[in-house]
């Protein structure tokens, strides 16, 4: 590409502090920012990212459609909510305006196994307008590409087990509430845990009916199976509350999580495949106590056995950096809803971002 990539940001909450800064520091041109919070509208984006004024004011989300027609960006970064249904209107608006879009939305990493009908609709719309929609972030690399790469060094593979944790305080209220943070144990079991004993087909039906929210690892296991070329025989999900012996303050929820209440949850997803490989993944998202920290550990059972530990990863910055580094491949990708298992592995951007775009 012989000019700078033009980017707009949709959603100017906690993650955008890094997303918008990284866009600019990687040599792209940030041309607009939008949010639904009236308290943010009219602020210069530098009030979010830090540094000198940019002259780019945050606009109301209500003006998103008309602004895209005027700005004509190449890419929109969507950082709002955690399900594809919640970001679908933003994706539709982008597609109809011939704007590629990529989101931090956790389900967006691989929504084909949780929101197939909606994803197919978005896929068709993107193809009709010759753009690409996708999701990326920390899971893309540290639960996906890294796992695939390590597995490629083994002779035989019987089981993959991943355990990852993150502080829900870092990601906003939608994620914290989705993890059951602040609920009593009885409320947690009634709202989330009551579906733990469902089988594969029952879980799929409950997801389709909106009774069960797929955990992030539900989608991630689908990503891994697609990447490996594995055929899923069964997949189950269990969600259990995480608690703390003392009260914890949550600035994100705006309340005190009482001792013994759910500070969040651990979701365990187990996938059995026709090829005999088991994938068992645990993601723990909760309000951290003073002794807690992020972790990411993957073990591979086979010949030979391997364990990989990412010690205290900065999941917020890694989410943002990985997504921004995906932008050139997003622009080059075929039209449609294209999950990142179909894209080339991410690379470190040394030159200005547009110099990595080959096809457009």
C-alpha cells in the first residue's frame, strides 16, 4: 500500500488507551474515535492515550455510520463488548461502508461454534461488500498460534491442557459481569452453574437458545481444532465460581465483592476429537486479590511431553499489540468473516504498517 492505513476506533474504554496509541506508533493514521458514553464525547483522544493533543475528538456512536461515509477508513478496531451479538451492529455498519473490522470481542476469535447463524450472516455481508471481519487479541497468540507452533515440534500428541488467568478489573464491566463477579454462590449457580452437566448437543442447543454463554475457551478450542484439522466428537463446558476469603473492592463493578462471593469464574472446556487428541482448557477470570497475577501455562502430552509457561503476561497490552499487528493481514485477507486461524502468523512490525499490505 502506497499510503498510510486509515483507522477508526469504536469503543474508547480501557483497552483503547493502548489500541489507539499502538495504531499511531505503528505508522497508521487514526482518523476517528467513537463511543456510546456521553462523558467521553468531545474529548481529544489524547485524554485516553496520553501525550500531546491530536485534534481527533471522540464522537458519539450515533454518528458512526455517517462518519464512516465521510472518513472512508480502511479499518475499524471494535473494542466494546464480549459477544458477537453485542458487536454485530458495529460490524454490520463497517461492512456496509466497505470498512474492514477487527475486534477484541472474545467470542469473535472463533464464533462459528457458538453463533453460527449470525456469523454466517456477517460473513455474507462482508463478502458482498468485499471486506474482512475478524477477532483477535491475547487468545489469538497465547491460546492459539503459540499452542499450534509448539505442537508442531512433537512427534505424537495425545492431549493439550491450557490454564490461563486474568484480572477482570482490566477489561471493563461487560467482561466482569459475564464472569459472575459480585454474585453470591447461590446466584452464580442459578445463573451460570446450572448448565454444567449438559452434554455436547445439549450445550450447543442451550447456546443457540441463549441460555448458555460460551466461555472464551469454548471458542478457542474450536479455533485450535480448526487450525489442527481435528474433528470434534464432543465438547463440554463447566463453570465454577472463584472466591476470596476477604472482601475485595472492584472499581470496574463499582462495588465491594463480599468474602465468599464469586470474584469471577473458572471455565473448563474439554474437547474430544475423532483423531484421539483431547484438548482441555481452563480460563480463570476474576477480581484479583493482592497475591494474584496473570498466568498462562500449556502442557502437551505425547512424544516428548512439553510444558510452556508464560510468566506473568501483561494480557491487556498483549491483547492490544497482537490485534494491531494483525491489521495488514486483515486488509490482505479474502472477504468474509475470516478467523485468525486462517491468517498467516503475526509478525513484528518494524516499518510503517502500510508497507506490510500486499494486495490492496
